[in-house]
């Protein structure tokens, strides 16, 4: 665990430093690769030993690290998208740290997963990863726009993709994440019913409803032609709410995926 | 060796007099050079900013200058002060810098690389490139690396191109589908118009004198619209470029403020290239609006220039690496024939001695002959192994050529093999 945290922290520093000295991105990428290896080992051990219980924020945190790092070789090589890591990896690191410190959502009772349970968990990890990258793209948009508005070409002016591309990718990633989140809620809910637990009964579950509605509002506004500055802020704010709910109130487990854990 | 003049040391008139960009002149010079004793290869590069003759040091520089002067009708003494000469590694380094755009009038420009390639292609057509082939291929590779691995050729250095770059910075891949309005039809408006048309934007031109707008769109596509439609065109455009001579504001803030909510967050770019300004200063304070005037664009260009200049050291490092690689390759190429000759000579002696042996011992069985052949082959391989390793190492030591000469002399490698002596 300490190794993953160290690798992620080093990678975060390297990628942020990479804004100004791109050569540092190489060792930052090495740190992310190390985090990927450690997260893979950790998840494999969790799966094999079921200890700690799969029903913990730590699993979701490591799953998010694994997914983001797995996609890194693809998205970081897209022209102009190298700096995305400087926005996404520090946030990912914070989410991961918070997930390791958060209390388990449920007692570690049943740890033998069903197929539906894995579908539920996979959708959740995909949702968090996609929404994280969408929020990072929105953050990039806001920083790039700030430099353009102040007419001070600095590092983001030169290194980030055009505003239009950032806006479009932020939207796509957020929509993918929102769809995955919806799927996770549905599968979690389906698995909850037989166990007699209803996810809206918890604070986290209610918070997750709010987050999901915020993303729904975003999708509707985008469909009506809303773009740019306000749209980016909403994406960032919604992700902050999601992260707070996941690691703070245990919304994912109690609200979305609780059924999965119970059913397991 | 390179002999040349460029924009730094020669004025436009002298560069014009010495220019070799006319094919007949070029052919004439190549013909003269090829007739020279000791000619090993030449490439002539002639652009508006430079004329350079690359050849080998086998030709005296004075002779090359004379041939050049005779070809263009200028006495060598008339350009002796403006000309420069580089030899050996200096000439290679100069060629690499020229190809990479470090020696160009606009730092990092990529056009020069194409011109160097064209010059080399012409030399090949004239069957004149000769031994310079490897050097020029290395220069192309070095320049490609410099452009790909550094930002030396990135970012606009002219106002017109900076305007286009700014529009792309905002709309990216969407620019071809965006509406661009150019207000004015003068020289600055025409530059911006062409740059934006090159980016496939949907451009409309509005001018107080419609005929000039019509003439502008006739030259590069797009469409013209009447001045009376200006307010509605501004409201429906994503990029507005103004470059009129109007002494007063052409686009007031109220137009922009009224239309801004309809854009629903999509950025709105105003590029005011006019003096005095055509776009009201208040436009820049409307949310979602980016307003750049000439000073702002010039600041961007200056930043771009500084960023290119900051890449020079990185480019020099790449060029140095490629020059060192070229030197190693050329040294290795010099060692190769010696190794081949030595091995051939040894193998020749072995096969001759075996032939003699088979004659002396005709009763040997095929298996015994094979054993003898294998044994002598192994002996030869073991015997030559250490010398071959040393010879390869000589490729990278300063005295390597001296050792190679000594080796050639010692084993008489350039002489034909001695005939086997019958017993």
C-alpha cells in the first residue's frame, strides 16, 4: 500500500513538474507504471484472499488507479494530451489516499463475488475513472481559457490542446462516466433488493442520487447546446461531489453497490 | 567543405548576383565542377537567403570560388569578404544547422529543409552528389529529429499566422465548421483572410467598398456580404477579424453584449488588427469573449519567438549527436574494406594450401578432408579474431587511420595475392 502511495505521489509531482519541464514526464510515467503493477498485485491478492474484504473503498481506489494507468499509454500519446496526466494523476492520488483511509463500507462478511457483483464493481471503477478524466479535461479547459483571457501565453497555452477539443473530450468522458455510473446504480439496486437493503436509506446513497442528478443536468444542458466555461465548472464540481460521496459518505457502497456486497 | 554567402553577410544585391537558382546556371556549374581533377562530389544550395556549394576538400576552395564566379559573371574578389568557408566537421555542422533552420532568417523555419532536399535531388540528377550522399542523408535525419523532438519550428512568428493560430487554439478541430467574419479588405485583412481560409474556416468578408471584398474572396474562396449586414454577421460569427481604416469603432460593445448569451458558453474571438482600434475595448469585458488587438498578438509573437530561441540548445545537442553518429559511420565504413581484404587474403592462402595438400595426399577420405578443412578454418578464425576486434576499435580512436595504413602496408592488402608456390 505504501509503495502504491509513494509511486502515485512521485508520479503526481513528476507530471506537474512536467508542465514546465516535459522531460520529467518520463520518470513520472515510470511512477505510474509502478503504481499500476502494485495496484494489480494488490487487487489480485484481494481477489485471491478476499482480505481485506472486496467491499471496501480501498478496492475501488485501487481499481480506479489500475484503470487510469492502464489507459495512460493510449491517452497520453494523443497529440497535446500529455499534460492531462498533470491534472488527473494528482486527483487520482488524493482519491486513492482517501479510499485507503476511509472506513469499510460494510463488514467483511461475504467476499465471494458473483458475476453481477463484478459487473457492478467494474462499472463503478469505469465510472470513477472516466468522470475523473472528464473533470481533469474540464480543469485543463479552465486553465487554458484563463491564460487566453489574460493574454498571457504560458505553459498551458503552448502545451494544452485547443479549447474546443478539451470541451468535447470532457463531455465525452463525462457522458461515458455518467452512463457507467447509471449502470452501476442499476446493478447495485438489483442486487440490493433480494438482500432487503434499499440504497436511498443512507446518507451516502442520497448523496449519490444528488451526484447522479447533477450529471444528468449536465448531459441535458449539453444536449441543449451549452458549452465552455460553465459546463467545465459543473463537470469539476460534480466530480468533487462524487469523490466526497464515495470516500466520505460511503455513497457508492451503501447507495450504489451495497446490494452487490450483500449479495456476495 | 562548404563555400557560401547568406543573408547575414551579403546584401540582397550581392545574393542576387551570386544566385544559382536558374537551372542553366546550376547545370553549367555542375559541369565545370565535375571536370575538375579530384572531384568527388558536390551539392549546390541556392535560395533567396543563401547560395552555398558543398564539395570535398579535394578541390581547393579558391578553385571552387573561381568556377562559381565564372558561372555567374562575378569576380571572386567581389564576394570574398562576404563569403564564408567551413571545412571538415565545421562544414558538416553548418549543413546540419542550415537543414534544421538554425541558420535561417526565421529561426526554425521548415521550408529550408525542403530546399536542401531539392538541392540534393538536383545534384543527384546531375550525377554530382558523389561521396556527399551519406552526409546529406544524415543532415535530413538530423533536421527531422530536431523538428520532431523540439519546438524549434512551432508557433507563429507573423501577426497573420498568429491570428490563425489563436483561432485554432480556441476551436481546434472545429475551426473548419466555424464561421469567420473578416471586416475590411486591405493588406492586413487579406493576410488574415488567407490564413483562415487555409485552415478551412467558413470565411465571410465585409467591406465598405463591396468591390474590394468581392476581389478578395475571388482570389481565395469564401463569400462577400454587404456592410449593412455587419451587426447580424458579427452576432452569428465565431471569429471576427477587423482590419479597416475606420477612425472610429466599427463594432460597439452593445452588439456583443446583446448576442453573447445566445452563444451558450461557446468562446467568441475578436481579433482587432486595425489602428486605431475597430472593436470597442468594452467587448473584451463581455463574459466568454476573447478580444486580441495588435499589441496582444505582437506579445504572443514575441513569446513564440522566445520559445523558439529557447529550443536552440536542444537542437544543437541533437545535431551534435547526429554529427557524431555520422563520423562513427564514416570511420566504420573506412575500416570495413580493410577487414574484408585481410579476411579474403587469409582465406585465399588457406584454400591454396589445402589444394596443394589434396594433391600430395590423394588417398584421404572425404571425412578426413572435411576434418582437415574444419580444423584449418577454426585455426584461421581464432588467429584473426583478436586482430579483427582491434581493427574495429580503430574506427573510434584518433590514430585509427594511421594504424589502418600500417596494417595495409604490413600485409600488402592493396597488392594482389601472391600465387601459391608448387612444392
